[in-house]
C-alpha cells in the first residue's frame, strides 16, 4: 500500500525536528535593529527550504522586514493561504532561561527555544504537512500559498499593505493559521474569535526637572500621583471600565454561546494556581473563560516615573508615563475606542500638569462563523489527528493580520491552535510539545486533503 501523509510525518519525525531546530537557531528578533542580518538570514533559510520542496518562491522586500512567499502550482482552482511569522520576541530576561534561548533543547518531550511555539514551531508543522502531501501524492487536492512575515512581533504592517495591494492575486478559499493554543493539553481547538486592540502611551509632565520633595512638596503637583489618580478613574477594581461610551458597541453574547462557555471544562482554581495568584478578578457576572476571550479589557502594561534605584531619593519626579492597551470584542472599532479613551483621559487631567498622549495603534476584533463548512473541515481534521473532540473557542489575544485577511479576501480564517497556555510564549523558557508538532502536521495534511 502507498504511504499516507500521516505515516510519512510519523516516520520522518527525527528529520523534521532537526530542521525545526535549525529554524529556531536564528535570533530573528524583529524589534531590535541589531538583528537585521539574522532576520534576512532566517527568511533566506525558509526560501531555500521551500525551493528544496519544489515550491515557487519569492523573497518580497518591504520597507520593513521581508515577506517569504512560496506556493504550489497544480491544475486546481482551490487554494489555501497559510500564514505564519518567522520573527520572534526578544529573549530577555536572559538570566531566567534554563537553556540557551537560541540553542534549541529537547527535554521531556518538549522543545525549548525562543520561537518554539510562537510561531516557528506551529508554522513549521504546516510546512511539513505540505511536504508529506507532496512526497506521498503526485499533486495536492488544492494549491497552497505560504505567506510568512517578519514583523508580527514588532507591530509592523508590511504584510497588511501587501495583502491589500495584491488582493486579486491572493484570491483563495480559506486562510489557515496556527498562532493560537489548544483548549487544554488534550483538547484541540478551533479559534473562531480574536479580541482587537487599542493602545497608546500617556505621559504626565510636571516641573521641568526632578525637584526636592522637601523644598517643593505641597506646592507642586506630583506627576506620578496625578497619573495614578487618572488611571484609577478608568477602571474599577472589579474590572468595570469607566470610559464613557466604551461598552456601547459590544455585541452581547447569545444564550447559546454563553451556555457553551459554561460547559467548557475550565478549572478556575487550577488556572489561578498555575499563574501564582490568590484568586481571579474581573467581572463576576461572567465566568473566567468569558472574561478572557469574550469581554473587553483596560490594562496598564507598564509605568515608570522618578527614582527606582536602591535606597531612597526624596524627589517629586518631573514626569510619569503609562503604557496602555485595551482588548476589544465584536463590534468595537479600535479607532473609536482609542479616541473615547483619549478624550476621557484628557478630561481627567488637572491644570497643574501637562498631558501628552502618543499616537494610537490597534486592530479590530474578528468573529468567524463556526457553521461555515471549512470550519467544520478543520474541526474534523483535528479530531482525527488528536483523537479528541475539538472545541470552538474565543481567544483573548490579537492577531491584526487575521482581520486584514478576512476583510480583504472575504474568506474564512481558520485558526488551529497547536500551542499550550503553558508554552511560555514571550517569556523565558518558551517551549513546544513535540507531540503537538507532529499531530499538528497530521491535522494540517488532513485538512488540506479534505478541503
């Protein structure tokens, strides 16, 4: 009997892991200019890998980092675009890594390296799925077009521009992405919604220099205290956002969807314990899993002001800054929400300080119809590969290009998560379960076959 793609993937696991380790050795950190040569080298490695598989390739240079394009050319009108990103987050703090971040290490069934899960490992599963199909068939049931960017981790928009400018050439039946997670260690998931994002930076400026708190205290507004007071009026301790008009366009959850959320096997106590908090917080009228994926948020990502060194320094700081992002849900528009927040924060600033707000950035949320036949095809492929019934979930993160694909190409975007919540993405000791890499490749091959 001829070999199946699934058998080919199982048989070639050692070779696939060796190739993935080569891919992970590139410190392709897009946010740091010093790694520009590594970005270029990593993109070229992908091009060479696709050429060896017989795909038509193009390294698309942009104002930012290059886009890798690779596609098959079989006589069929069906086509799937597979998206991924080859850039990674910085490795800091380096002293908390148990193994070198760019020297991949296999330990206890997991592959440890920066980018192992986000997103090189998940992307590479699809590349190996296409290889398996090519090696075990004379042609594919549909054409595949890989579009792989190098700016996802640095909020670049070169790929978004490329998609909008080349929409007719990119016409397809679906877009396939693995840059999300499974529901838990054994339950695969198809993500049908992602939260959007609106963000900016707020700076409160007081005196033209740090001042002695004894000589000037009581007569000069303290920017750190003013900023803290402003932020405390944006959200309550129970998670209610106080920005006027913030919730006006939030699409209510249907009774069926809310019932489905309550039926998901989620352990709140275990969740809290896993991240070292006494208990969860937020809107108590919603279950924790809904607070994460179905509700909007207001977060302070960082604050800095005044003296932060050892010992004391009695000053009134000259300024205070907060980095703010808000996660958004359907049908919130990120530009509208950012402007509402901007106006409200400005209204809270007293006349004793100067307020500066940096330009807004963001992306809109996305909601995908789970009843679309292609979404069901993805669910069935995951079931066969992982031998567990998949669930449809919303995810709290944001992937801006997903909205660009959906709005520009007018096709379903299939988000198949192969990672785990415990993969430590963006943190030290990032890892990817090898079993998920192999089963993910098998699921991808099954999806492309069934399409």
